[in-house]
DNA sequence: CACCCGTGGCC
DNA sequence: TGGCCAAGGGT
């Protein structure tokens, strides 16, 4: 049986991760804290394990329970999330914590349907929490599982159309016993053996069951629909510095790109050349000096941002933003592209490391 | 279904 | 160097 072979492999080769309960402990009936499972799953959406670890430690230390997170200020949560990307996740995380804390008595729903009704929890995350935290035999399908299952069964249909077919194949494979370990085993297999490039098929516990191995190049699976090309957008960013070295910041709108995050004033980002050499669009008149451009690649476009710098008297700033003292920038809800722009204008402004 | 939504690491 | 990819969800 495929699930048994996979679970035996998992018992020996599972990854130890901060949000996990190890297989021996799980075998004794110990379940992981649903709050930690949920938090890790949301952080891991389209995000690498390595990137998540530090954020997970910070969040769980600062907000040990879902009620703590529900009582936190949204602004503090956004600041803590800064750098992780996909900021709608942070807004939904807060909303979800409030729903669980105040409408479900602080207890996470233990069914897939109940979980999926919460903000920021979709098909994958609902199935994953139900399986891992509540021992439900739900079909967990993420990018790793898609890769494993498409190779195992030589699925020729391309994603995303093939998703229902893949989910059915996973459902058929999911055992009644240890469904949470099975889901995590599939993901570990995809992350460490059945990798996108150069999979270690010689070490795979499912090699005898794999319909692609020996017949075709595993790297060709899963098949995917052709993707669109990324357009280039341009804009300008203005880094104003007052007499004390403070920097002028403002808050972006709540929705859309980088919603609710902090920024330096700037032009819009368009496909035209406008922003490139347009200090006229500055937030207040000053002797703006061009100091180069930064490039930042978002999911669906590439941004080339022209950066300007000027010394601006504190009283001359009449916008809707605020002056943020030097040395306190690290704690702000600044997305990476804004840290890049500020660093382009003032190379020494951040305390440590790369961007945080 | 198609599009929107970040970031960093990898080869 | 740049395209690809990572434990996707919302609209």
C-alpha cells in the first residue's frame, strides 16, 4: 500500500519544524495546537519554510494564543508581517483570529467546512488544518502534492485545470489512520525528494509505484499552462529628510497592492515613462536630487522606481503622512520595495542585515 | 476562469 | 542573469 510505504518513510525522514508534533508524539495521541498549525499554514502560503521560521517564532512569542492575536492592534500585526509579502494574508489573519476568538469562543472549527468559512482559509489550508490538527482524512493538495501526485500517476492534463483530478487521486490515497502525518509526508516528499528540479528518484519510497519514472522526464510534471509575460511599470519615489534626519512616510490604502502598508511618497506606477524623470510630482517642493533607480519584481509586473532625495524643513511637509525618526524605521510596516527605495537614497538608514 | 497579490533563493 | 519556484486565497 502506497500510504503505508510513505508513512514508514516519514517516520524516518520527516523534517523537524517548529509548528510540528513529531510522529512518535503524534502516535501517542498528542495533537499540535490548532492555533500554531493555522498560523504556520497561512505563513507558508506561497512562502518558503526558511522565510517563515523567524516570523513564526516572533508571532508565537508575542501572541501565544489566537485570543492574544485577536486583541492585538492591526497596525502591530502589519508591522510584524512586513517583509513576508502578500499582505492581504496579514489582514485576513487578524480577521480570522477575531472570528475564532469572538465568534467561536476561542476554539478553531474542527471540520474542513467550518475552517473554510474563515477569512484567509481556502481549500488547501482548510484541508491541512483539519488533517494535521484534527486528524480528519481530508484531501490535502498543495504545490508539493500536485508535483508528487502528477508524477506518481503521470497526469497529462495541465494545471490549474487538472486540480480536481489531482484532488480525487489524493483523496483515494489518503488513509483513515494518520491522515495528518500522511499529508505532511506528501509535502515533505515533494520538498526533499520529489523536487521540481533534479528529483532524487533513487531515494524515493514510492519509486516502484511511480508511473513517470523510467518512462519520461519527471521534471516535465506537473504540466502547467503557459504563463503571461510580465509588463514593466515605472514610477518615482521621494525620500524627504528633515533637520533631524527623520524621514517622511505615509500609509497606503487598505486594499490592493501593498494594501495597508507604509510607503514613502511617490507617483503612481504606470506603463508609461512619466515617473522616471518627474520631480514635479513630488509631495512638496524641494531641491530633489535624483539618486538612481531600484528594480523590484512583483507577481505580475516589474517595477522600475526612480528615487529622489531632498532635505525638507519639517514645517514644509503638509501632506497626510508623518515624520519617522531615524533608527525607528525598522519597526515600521515597510514592504521590501520601500526599504529598497529608502536605502537607495540613504544607504545607512537601516540598522542591521539586509532589509530588517 | 483569469487576474490580482511579495519576496528571496536557486541554478 | 533571469526565469522559476515556494505548505494559495480573494474576487
